[in-house]
C-alpha cells in the first residue's frame, strides 16, 4: 500500500510540473506588474564586465534638527507627539 501511495505521489508531482512561464501568463515580451496587470518589458539588460559601479552618497542626518514644541522628528519630517 505504501508503494502505491509513493508511486501516486511521484506521478502527481511530475504531472503538476509544467513549462515555467516567466511572463506570468502575459506572453512573450510582457511581465506582471505590482498589481497583477501585464506590462511590456523595457528591453534587454546588458552587463559590461569591468564597468564602474556608481554608488550614491550616503544620507547624513543633521543631529541638531529642531522641531516646534509638541512635535518630534519621525519618518523624515516633524510629526506631532
């Protein structure tokens, strides 16, 4: 009985594996957007070996930032306490 169950499990596993669709059902040249809609691909990605890496400057928070009385600096701006 356990061999029959194992064989059935393997058969169902392989039957459930289909061709992977990277387009998410939208078709070639399209992909799914963040809300599930189909969007067109922007084009091929080209990676050049030895290309310089551009790093943005770090954000520096001024330690002396002051907010009016009754407010505190939270999430990038003065907010009420």
